C-alpha cells in the first residue's frame, strides 16, 4: 500500500480505501481500478491523494467497524466544513448541535473499543479533519466517564469549533513540523481570534467559550513547561478536550512529517497528570484499541513480537509471542521481565496494524467498481 498524490494518479491503479461522496454514497470501493472518471472525482473532491495497492499486493483485511469508521470520517468532515464556514461567514450555528448529536449517536455510545484510524491531512483540510477526530474522541471519552448528556453534547460542540481561528492562519503552518517563534505567535493569534468568534456566535451558551479557553490555557502551559494549579477548577468538557486535542494532534498523519507513536503519546499524558486529567486519559485507553490481540510490536530488546493476549490491567504489558525465538513472554510478570518493554506498534504506511484477527476478514468479498 502506498500514498499517491492526486496529480500522479494513473488509470488502472487499485484503490486501497473506498471513496464516498458527501452524502455517504459509495462511488468507488476498495480494490476498484481507477478510471479517468475516478481520477476526475478525486480532483473534484479536492483530495490531495489516495492510498493505492501495489500491483501484486492482495487486498488487506478490514473489519466492518473499520469500514464504517472511515466512511463516517469521510462523510462527516464535509458537514464539519459546512458548519465552520457558516459560523465564519454568517455567525450562525443552527445545525452544529445536530452534528454533535450525530457524532455522539455513532461514537458516544459504544460498548466496545474501536481502531481509531487516522486520516491523511493536507494544509487545506487539516482543521476540518482534526476537529472531527477530536469531536469523535471527546464523544467516546465522555461516554466512558459517564458525563451527563448535556455536558457531553456541549463538549463535542466545543471540539468541533475549538480550532476555528486557525482557518485564518497561513495553512502551511498547520502541517509544518518545525515552526519558528514568529510562526507559533501567528498560530496563537489566529487561535485567540477564533475565541472572539466563538464568544459572539455562542453568546447564549457562555460555557462553550469557557471550555475552549480552559483547554487552550492548560495546553499552552503544558507546551511551555509552566506550572499549573492542580486544584484549579476545570469544567469536565475542558479536561476531556485537552486529552482528545493532544492525542489527535500528535498521532495524526499529515502530508509533512511523521505522526507520533500512539503508545508514546498515551505514556506522555499519563506521565503529566498535572496537565492531563487521568480519568480522561484512562477513558481514552478504554475506548480505542492499542495493544489488542494480533497486533505486531517492537520490544526494547530489538525483537519483533505478536500480542497474543492483551492486559486489561496494564495495556503496556500484554502477553506476546517473539518471532525470532517462537517463545511466549508475559510482560505482566514484571519480576521476570521488568527490563523488557514495548517500544512501539508496527504499522503499515497508512497507520494500520500490520496483522489483524482472522475474524475481521469474514464475509469480505471482491467488490465491483461503482461510478457516479
């Protein structure tokens, strides 16, 4: 599987991921061969590129949950863009609560963990995709924390709009790895400019601004290494938003640079309880698959291994099978294996786990090409 920019697409390339229109209608399924019409559709949707399969590469397995999640991302990002545009242009938020409730309906009531699949972002769509993913994470975290429905809906609304100010900044800065102090100041100014827009648009709901501002200030203190008053009162929405914002920002895939390890990011937040509410971090861990059965990992010894049994008490110490020696190591037995840790998850180019449970492939068939 490889990522190909839109301008480099060629007729006959096979799709690794499906393409939907903004109504959720499937236009081109996985394994479909690109036609000239398909390439034009990619251009019309203003996608920076798509994932395609290598010529002899078999179609990788994918669960129904994964398919539905990617479809939801692709379709709902259009709705996020429409809502943020309406707020910027007319100061209206007529449908944003409906959008928040739709996100909660789909991902704020789950009784199982999901694979939180990141989508590739460009400078043009970074804010929209980031805002949507943060909103999904907020919905899942609030559910695990048993947050009141009204507070959860408000927190998801805040997640959708929290970065609206960045739409006024130089888009190049959104995907740039290393930015100068001047560029950081530009992003910060744009961010706080958005606060004014949020305040005026949600004048009847002052807590919306409060949630966003509290999250901003706590994250700014974290980035600057400033001490914070751990006893200071943060509303639940701000505590959840901090965790969701930082996790998605650090693990996202952009057209520039490499994403951070999900495990490393979870560890980082767990190691900084003064900035990140631990109940929210734990709720995030309870919502997404990190070290589940079938995941390939790299150990601190340099060996590669397969997770054969997760550890619900400590996700970082599951039972693994080492490939080189064909031996089983239960990392939960710290008396024996305290010096061995999991360094990272082995991923494919599009940030998926290398191996999946065989049950995920059941019922999967070779799709026919669909056109619009």
